[in-house]
């Protein structure tokens, strides 16, 4: 079986040149870019942040419920919950 050596050499040469050029085109990132990208793309980090936010909201709701159960006067409730915030509790 005859092989066209000219085509084989050309293909091999193009392969070598392509392998040499591709690392040169790689983008260099700073450490901060790597960290930022990891934080954006990391699904577990996003899930954890959402879990923390849910926990904080549930805490606020529980404290508000306790204040109501304790029968605090309305002016105390307003002092403890100004604008929906927990004051010294949150």
C-alpha cells in the first residue's frame, strides 16, 4: 500500500505547529480572577449562601413570633422590630 508521504509530512507539520500555537493563545488570569470565577461557578457555594440566608430569615421569623407570644405591648414590639428589623436581636 502506497502512502503519500508529502501529505503525511504536511499533516504532521500542521499538527506540530497547532500544538505549539495553542498554549500561546491561553489567557492568563490573576489570582483574583480565578477566585471570582470559582465563586460564581461553584454551585455548592451558592447553595450554602442560600441556606444561610434562609436560616437568617427563619431566625427573624421565630424571634418575631416569640415577641408576639410573650404578649409584649405594641410599643415594645415596635421598638424591637423597627422597619421589620430585629433591633438588638438581629
